[in-house]
């Protein structure tokens, strides 16, 4: 199959517009071992898809996934709650220490105004804000290029995200099954 045809099929695949027959063509091409060098990066992806398709036909997979979710749901909730308590405790400590330091510093030295004339202070503040605003706008111009890259990458990320999540779930289930105490009982 021609490289241009494969590139066209890949684009349609990642846009979610391929038929099952076209997806089968892609699988056959990437598993043939005669993949063009510029397309070699997709070989592992389609190999993983084929492997997942074989595992997805397992009739007990739904029960295994549900058991895994139920087992780990409570643990995940407590992990985030503990992390939240830790972060808020650290933030509160920093605020208290900083407040105490500023209060101590305020008590040591009386406040002296920088400008005697309020109009002069206003003019200086306006000039400073104008300078900061111009630098901010200069920086934002450069960031627009990153936004274009992010938008261009979204279709690929969106198309592969369910596959990655499913594969990670399968790996977790396999790891859980490998360490399951039920296997130890069966071996007795």
C-alpha cells in the first residue's frame, strides 16, 4: 500500500471517520513488517490496539473492571483528602509565618511614603503599569504560537486518550490479578 494512502487513512482514523474495513487495512499494514520509515512510529500504537481488541473479547473483563473500580474508589478518595489536608495545612502555616514576619517588620520601622505629591505618585504608577502592560502583551504574542500547537494536537490526543486509559486499566487489572490472594488459595 502506498505511503500517501496510509497517511490519508491515518488522518481519517484520528478524525474518527474511518470504516471498519479501513481500520483493518491500517492494522494489516502496520503488522506486515514492511512499514515506511516515516510511519514507523505508529507501528507500536496499532500493535497495542490489536492486543487490546483481543483482550476486550474476554467475557469477564466487565466484572474485573467493576471489581477494580470498587476496590480502589475509597483508596483514591482518602488519598486526595489526605493530600488536600496537607496542602491546606502548609498554606495556612506559610500565611501565618508571613503575616507574623510582616507584622514584626511593621512594628520595627514606621512607614515612610515614597512620594510627597499624590499627582507625582499617580503619574509614576501609571507609567509603571503601562510598562508592565506592554511587556505582558509582548509575551502573550509569543504564546499564541503555543495555542496553535495545542489546538493542532487535540485531535490526536482525543483519539488516543480512550485507548491509553483502557490499556492502563487492563494493566492494573492484570497486576491486581497477579497479586490476588485468590490465586494462592486455588494453588492449595
